């Protein structure tokens, strides 16, 4: 299954607006990590990830997001997620990451 | 009568989606509701992913990695019950040393098994160092009136 990643520099809000569509698992998580890392290497700022079109994520994908968050929170920056589908929200809740990411 | 489906899967990331979609199709045919199908998809993916990530020692050659991380998946559909068995012959681990992660803690290690245990109705994990790991997970179909 494929993943589509859109990365936009939202200059007005001083953050990266990321849109994920498709599925994030062990096969596709590396490209998500790569794109997020490249964005942060270009400019360190907050990240907002729109999950409206994300159909599936598992611990591999959550691991990427948590690792990116762990890498920037010391700088006072954050990663936030919006509009997760029911299955994605359930996984965020089980892992306890909903409190810090939603 | 129990319907049985067996797969032998190369330990490559791209085949995890194949196993996941097979599990989803079987669960859908068996009448599981959407939430249960999502649970099954995530649980089977976590089990397969664990093998690929932890089935061999770091630094193993690619050829040996594929041999060590090859795994078998067996689906059994019996009435309201879907049983999934996942078995590998990799390095194994000591289940006694596994601890559930602290919810919300900013680290991802150990999360996969915790998710499997949370999403499935019954989970049995047996592992032996040097011999591999066997996971049996079961999901029971809820009566139609209980489905949301």
C-alpha cells in the first residue's frame, strides 16, 4: 500500500503543515521519517499533521511521529495531529500518545 | 467445520500489507464488524513487523536475515472465532523480560506487543531464545445486536 505525503511551509503560522494519505506501516514509515526530517533540517518549526485521509497506522508509524516529536520538544516545539479516523484515534488512545499529540 | 488458510511470508516490509489485507478480507467474510476488522489488521501487522525488526541479530547478512525472518501465518475461522497463528524461527526473546510500555511515554519500543494484547480477545505468546517466537491471537465476533 502506498503513502502520499504533502509538506507545506505555512509561513503565516510558522509551522510545517503535513498531510498524510494512505497507510503508514513498516514499508512506508521510512519515507514519512525522511520527509519530516528533511523539513526540520530545512527549518525547525512546529509540525501539524493532517490525518484526514490516513486510513491506517501502526506502531511503526507512531514511532516515527513520536521520535520526531522527541527530537524537537527540547526546543519548545511540538508535533500536533488533527482529524484522525476512528481506527487511528483508537491506536493513539491505546498508546497514550493522544494526550500529547491531539 | 474450521476453515484454514496458511501463508509462508518472506520477512520483507512490503509483504506485511499483503498479510494485513488477507486478514481483513477473511474477517470481513466471516462477518466481523468494521472496528473488529481494524483491530485485527493492526494486530497482525504488529506481529509481522516484530519479526522483521527483531527476528535476527543486528548486522546479519541480507540472505540470513531473510531466512531468519521468514514466517508462517495460519488463519482459522470457526464459527464466531478467528484465530491467527504467527510463527517465526528467528532469534526469539525472553518473554519474562518484556514489560508493557508506560502509556504516553515518549518512546516507541515494546509498543507492538502491547497493542496486540489490547486489540485482540486472547493472545498467547511463546518464545525461546534461538528458536523463534509463536503468537496465537483470537478475536470473537460480537452478536449483530451488539455491533455498533
